[in-house]
C-alpha cells in the first residue's frame, strides 16, 4: 500500500497557488494561470486519492505542529482522515479539475481572481472534509461560502449575478451564524472544540435542553448549505446566474458537503449521548421526503436549463437526507454511493448546458428548440444524464437509490421507496424532455421565451466546440457510470460507513492514537449488493421517466390541457411564488423552518 501524504498538503498547495496567482498579477498570461490552476487541482486530486487509500486500514490522524494529545486530552488541532471524508475530498478536487479544464476555452475574457477563487474554494472543501476540529469545521465552511459568494457574483457588471450572489451570501451567512452559536453552546458546556473530545464529554451526561438547542443550531446551519426545504431558495437563484463551471461545484459537491457536516457532527458529537434517536429519524425523514418532492415538482416545471438542474439538485439533496436519516451504516453507505454517482452525472449535465451557452448564447429551452441538433454528442450525453437521474442501472445514481431503498425496507419504512421513485421519475423526465426538445426539436410544448437576467457568459467563435469542453463532460458521465459497475465499490463504501458511525473507535484513534479493529457488520448493514426488487424498481423508474417525458412532448390536446391545469394548481402556483428572489423572504423562511424543527426536536427529545 502506498505511503499516504501529509493531510495538510491538499489544503496548503491550493492556498499557496491562489496567493501566487493574485500576487503574480497573471492577467496578461491567462493561459498560464489556467494551466497552473488545472495542474494544482489534479495534484490535489491525486493527494486526496492517496489519503483515501491510506485510510482504508485505519484513520490517519495528523496533529498540526506535532501537538498530540497528552493523557487523552487534545491540546492542538487535528485532521482526522477516514475513507468517507477522503472520498468526498477526492470528488471535490476532481470536479474542480473538470471545471478548470472546461473554463480553459469557455471564457474568452476572465479576471485574474477567477482561478485564485477556485483554488481557495478547493482548499476550503478539502479541509472541511478532513478536519477533526468543530471550530475549524465552521471556519472552512465559511471560507467555502465566501469563495462561493464571490464566484456566484463573478459577472459583476450584470444585475442578475449580483442579486443571486446576495441571496447566496445572506442566507448562508445566517446559517453560519447559527452554526457558530451552536458551537459556542457546546464549548461552554464541554470546554472543548475537538470533535472526539466533545462527544466523550457529552456522553457523560444525559441529554438536556442545551444539547437539543446546539444540535438544532449546528444542524440547521449545515442544512442551509445542503439546500433542504425550507432553506433551499438561494440555490436556484445562485445557479441561474453563476458561471457554468461554478455551478458544477455548487450542485456536484457543495450541497453534499452541507450534509456531510451533519453526518460528521452527529456521529462524533451527538450520537454518543443521543444514540440512534428514532424521533430524530422521523423528523429528518419527513424533511427529506418533502425536499425531494418539492424539488422534483419545481424541476419538472422549469424551462430555464440551469434552474431545472438546480431544482433537481434540491430534490436529490432530499434523497440524500432520507438515506442519512435512517441513522444506519447501510443508509449512510447508500447515500455516499448516490453522492458519488450524482456528482459525476450532474456535473456532466451542467457542462452540456455550458456548451449550449457557448454555442447559442442562451439556455432558454424555448429559444433552443431543435438548435442542439448540431451537437449530437452533447445531445447523447444530455440524454444519458437524464436516464441516470431517472435511475437507470447500472449508473451510480441507480445503485445509491437501490441501497437506500434496501436500508429503508430493513428499517420497515417501505413507503420511502415510493417517494424516491416519484422524485426520480420527475427529475429524470424533466431532463429527458429538454433533451428531446432542444436536441431533436420534437414536442408540442407551448412556451414563452424567458427574460434572461444575465448576459452570455462566454464569447468568441461559436462555430465549433473545443474538445477541452467536451472531454470533461464525457469523463464525468463515465465516472458516474463507473460508480455503479466498479466491482466491490458499494461493499467498500459500506465498510467505510461502518467505521464512520463508530464514534468510540473514532475517539480512540484521535485521542489515544489507537488503531481500531475492523468493525463487525451491524444488524442494519447490508452486503453492498441491492436486492433484485429494488433493481427492478430502478429500471421501472427510468422507464417511467422516459414515458413521462414523451407524454409531455407529444401530449394530445386533452393532456396538454391537463398539463396547463397542473401548472395552475394552487399548490404548484404557491410553490413558484415562493421563489420570489427577495432575500428577506428567504431569511424569514429560514427562521421559520429553524423554529419548527426546534419545536419538533424539543418535544421529541425532552
């Protein structure tokens, strides 16, 4: 097994490169800056993969400055690397590499800060996945938010990006304040910031009101980044106006990092005291199901391609939360597989949308009808991505969904499969409908051209698509497929999930330097192989997505009237009006949602 590098390297390298890009004033040498950033992102990907391989046998614990614990009491700051954290860091760096490669020819003119901001974003995401300190988790969370805010509003001369960036910045800042307040409460109770030490200190006392409030604040702060209902409003607004390469990171990994924060904090800090609280499972399941259905319905109603994909990300965030809410290794493993497959597929779809923007200067489906016929390869990738979102085996999205459904069935929650299938059919059908409309010119959809609030992101010649824009889209879709067919991948993820939820072994590794033994299979664990029934259900959901897409494209007059009626249903119209673009509305919903979650938690855990 290769020797693992220092966990500090994949964080330090992009920060140093970012500083060099700013100080070096590389604007006159933009290609050089892009080349350095691409090389840096690829190097960080390699480092993260080596950390992943090195952590398979035991966690890698790194103490900055050599300040290791004394008699089990931490006196320094650590990185604690496990396979799930290192895997998510690898996904983050891979998507940044693809985004930078796509940007090479996508932008004809770009400011010198773009590459530097992408490197800062990369460093923050990787550090967030690796840190074992609760306050540093918040610091890197906020650094990620600051870089994301700047990237969302990068086209500063346009009003649309500024509005989307403000919505992003304000809502995520409020979420950050909530997280910081929760951390303050935990520090006041335990006098510790190390995740393992906090978990041990809380386990010595029965749960009380302070524990419930800190759980609420820290979790809701991370769930804002994860864009779950009713904290999701910022995400479509930011996606609609952010540069397409940045959308790859927002949808492909940043939302997932918010959920990872919930996983990490719950299993290391709160689980030793709360255990597998069934009441918490019920709350998170309800929120996850609601998020998946609301996002799916909104996705199906869109004709702005970026907003369509953004709402599909909201729906998938709900599915990820459902898998997390099961509070079992099998549910966590299914979610991790789903996250890996979704990251590749969704990033590929955004790159296809970026290619459409590059060639036709619009991403309004009404204006693009039939024009995509000149891009058959891109059309094929877009259709395959739609099938993958629709649950087509053997894509990683299908495998992850099947594992979550198996875990929910073992927990006697059979209705979860129906919710996930409905959401999967709607999101897959929305993408497939646009594939037929844009690339084949088929369908009788009655649409009005949108008033696009953002100018074209890209300039230059429109007669051809540079290969460096197509290759990442092909590679990422292939990666999403590989997640589902790689032998032993799901079983390995489940073994990593078993270790992830073992808070005692985590604390021993961090505080005593004791390498934990290989965990025994938990009663709720699976085998990494989905049941035949769930595989059939995935195939049926993909077929349902195709059928629904065809019906929406070729609907007879009565069905078209039904479709117009659906768009006019009071509930659907209410959902659309909620996406007002007014940040004060979004903050009000954030406060209301937090209050509702808090009341439910207080009643359930009293």
